[in-house]
C-alpha cells in the first residue's frame, strides 16, 4: 500500500507544467531542479516529437494544483514503489 507522506509539487519547464512529484517540503522539491539527471531525462523524452526541455530551459517548482495532485496520486498508486515517482502532466511519445 502506498503511503503519501509529503506534499505534491509540479515542475514547470519554461513555464509549462511537465511533471508532478512528491517531496517533504519546498526546499527538497527545489533541489530536483538542480539534478543533472532531471534535465538529461527531460532533453531525451519527447512530446509531439519535441524534447520536453532544452539545455537552457528554466526549471521551476511550485505546489501542484488539485488536478495535478490527482494525476500524481494515480501514478504513484500504479507504480507501487518507494522510489521517486514522476507523473508526467503532458502526453509523451
């Protein structure tokens, strides 16, 4: 059974909501913006044939909106893992 212990945040790429994830607090959520693997993944994953992120894109985090929280919780329940779950808020190729 998945237990939700933190708050749900959304990462925006150049102002576009891209994925939702759980973190204990805003500081922990913001640290994800600094992780090289996040940008690396976002530059290789595509939506409508275009990368989700460029090497110069601005990554920001904010508290997720209610609809984004629902998407995240559904994805986390389906994943059934203790690892970080990224619930994409856009269509992926």
